[in-house]
C-alpha cells in the first residue's frame, strides 16, 4: 500500500520518539524524503555501515526538491535537507554533548529529526545511541532536542528498545508479495559447506539465466567478501553478464551504477554481502541464507563465523525482488530460523565499549 504521508507526519510530530516498521527496506528510503519534503524539517539519517550511507546518497541526490549530503571519511559534510552518516559517527557526535554522565548543552540543533536506520540489527552503536537519547529525555528539562524516529524491520517490536513505542509506531506494508522458491537440500554455513553452497547457487543462477529474459535484473547475496570473489569468478564464465559489486568498499561511482536497469545485450547482476542496501529495480534475488558475522572467542579476540540469517533479514532480502526470490535452503530449514538478528552485545567483546561509556560518566549496567 502507499505510505500515508499525513499520518506519518502526524505521528512524528506528536511523539518525542516514534518507530517506523517496514516489511521492505526499500520503503524505509521514503521516510527521510517524506519528513524533509512534506514537513520542511532538517533530517539526520544514520545507518550501521558506510555502504548503505553512500548508496542511499546516490539515490536521494537525484531528487531535485531536496538537498542531501553525507559525512565523508574526513568528517566533512554540507548542511542539507538530509544529512547521512554512519551510526558510529552519530554516536561519537552525541557523546560529545555529555560529561560526567550529564548532558552539557542547552540544545541539539544540528537537525530537527534524527532517523536511526537499521535499529533491528542491534549494533552496539545504535544501542548506545538509544540509551544516550533516553538519558537526554529523562533529564532534558527545557533542552530543545530533535524528534527521534527508529527505523525497524521486525514485525514484532523488540522489547529491548529502551523506549515505550507501543502507541507511537507506524507500520508500512510491502506493496507486493514476492514469489518464494526453495532449494531441495540444505548446506550448513561452515567453510566447507560454504563452498558447496556457492556451487549449488551457481548451478541455480546458471539455469535461471538461461530461462529468464535478459532484461530481468538479478541480486545475489553471498555470505562474505571472499565468497563474492569466488562466486564472481564462476559467474564471469557465463555469457551476457554485467556484474556490479556491492561491498564495504563501495564508492560513489559504483553506488551510482547500482540502480542500472538495463545493459544492452547483457543481464545486470549485483553481487552483495550486505543485508540493508536498497537496490532499485531488482527482478530476482538469489539468497545464500547465511552471513559472515564477528564473534568473540574465550580470550576476547574476534573470529568470523558463517551463520544462518534471521527470518526478518530473509524477508528484507526477499522483498527487494519484484518477480521471485530463490532461497538456498529447504522450506523446512527456513521455518527453524530465528525470528530476529543476534545483537552485537551478545557476540562481541564489550571492554572498549564499556570504557567509552564509563569515560563519559555513564554506568554500563544501565545501558
């Protein structure tokens, strides 16, 4: 269904903190546009990774009715209708307002509305931002602060959100239901299983490539950058393929090409390691159903581990496609997936995070 602009604006204006729940990350792209264009508000929009920031910037800058910029690596940006940044940058920016656990400014005036993207991924940065914001709300008195909008994609609101948003959430349903196809066998997301999985997925893509119209755009999810390299080396042996890579090293030029719809005589294929990037005009998604995440070891070092994605992430990936999504697992295995993403606080070392919090006078146990 179409987004009810009036209802969304009314909700955001009426609440210090609100939550927008979307079945498709593509729909969440509309949130800063609506808030800026319809309300004339200055929007600060943050996401967990820089790849999403740059790709979204290349999308929004095509709208002449709004001005947009993003925070560069040297922390420079131009004041605009919409400013995009990583969650890490926003966290550091907000921490600069605190000393000895107390908010030290009379106002927060760099924007009118903060849109916190990727809330459902439960990164440490977003977790700290939300807890700092709760500290501001609890002690703000006459402080002028922006509205906070949480952009989430879990259909069930996460009870760990440190705000009561039971009466201030806005639900955006996906306009179409993508056809879902499942694989006949399961490959466990281990190093050895990953090689077998990539082999299976290549066979599926090769078969569909011979059957589907060349105008149909593909988006292929691989667990890690290493797997992207392996899979692309297989894919380049197929005829009539134009590949675009979507990794953490994404630059503006490549991001601008992401939304390429057609390439004369060739199929556009985007190969990605990300869960969030809103790629336009995708007809088919091939989903590996796993991702490479960092986990702490017994001595607090970090190792990478391939694990199954959550159902909520699987739905986000699926809803990018307009025709069909091919999931590289059986339907029975999919039913056993966890509904939500595992929070970073449950799988990463917390020592440095705690030290940063304590340095600003906060009690980590209250976060």
